[in-house]
């Protein structure tokens, strides 16, 4: 999809309203969001991104009511409950935009896995939770804006919510450390794991949510 096409869809007079997922996707097209070069180097070829995108594509069409019937300990049930508890609607794309996913392999996967990363890493949807996931993503190398994006959030979030400055800083440090210790969360196949036990998934991904930020060996320099 060309930027001009995305712009036309965003501002077309009389068009049916766009949902949040569609707006986010089109903004990513306009901004030409791409994977950081250092992260791309981890993949053998562009085909790997296409394969990853195909795995994640099914996440765009999940049925929350169906997921709420899953056993309480499963990833699918936790994901649906997390969205409901935070009053967040799942991302959806109309058919015309779903057909464009293969042209934007990285960003479509980055967008649709964001809330799943919240769930597996234990961060809520507050500003603290958002910067925690961002710091984790930057630590693992797949955040499009990299350290500049994290620095901007680090400066802005305490201004927006000064009462939560401590929790925002703590979440950022925790996210950074989780990113260092965990396996690559961007490349995880969330769709295939929907019926799996969440605690088991966390163990398999090396996600220790009870990490002690004051423990010896955990650096808080330049924070």
C-alpha cells in the first residue's frame, strides 16, 4: 500500500468510520514504520519476516467471546480478560486492509502482538505499563523507534502523570531487564499458544515477573 492510498482512506469524506486498529495500521503505513536494521540482521532473509507475519495474521480475527470460554489459566483467556478489564477493543481490519498485511510484514506483526506482550510480561495498560512494554521491546531490539522512542516516553510520561513518576520509572527498569533475560517475544507464535498455560509460556520464554530490581548485578545506571 502506498502512502497516498493510506492518506486517502484516512481522510476520505463519507467513508465508514475507521476503528482504532485500522487507524494505527494506516498511520504505520504513512510513517513507513520498519524494523530496526540491527533486528533485521537477526533474520536470515526477508522471507522470515513474511513467515512470521503469516503466523501473526490470524491474531487480527480472534473472537473474544470464544477466548473467554478457554480455561482460566490459558493465554487466550488471559488475553481476552486483559482486554475486557482495560476496556480495550481488539484490533480489527476490514478485508481491504487485511489484504495489505503482506506488504507491511513487520509493522502488522508489531501492532497485533503489542497487547499479547502486555499479557505475557504482566504489564497493565497504564502509562507505567506502556513504558514497561516499550522498554522491553527496545531491550530486545524490535521497537521501531529504538532508544529515542524510549527516551521520549521517559521524558513525557512523568509530565503527563507526575503522581506516577516512581511507578513509571520502576516499570521501565523492569521492562528493560525482562527484555534482557527473556527470549524474543516478537517472534513468539501467540496464535498457536492460545490454549497453553500462561505460566508455562512465561517459563518457556524465561520471563521472571518477580524480578528484584535491587538485586546484585542488575544495572540501573543511565536510567
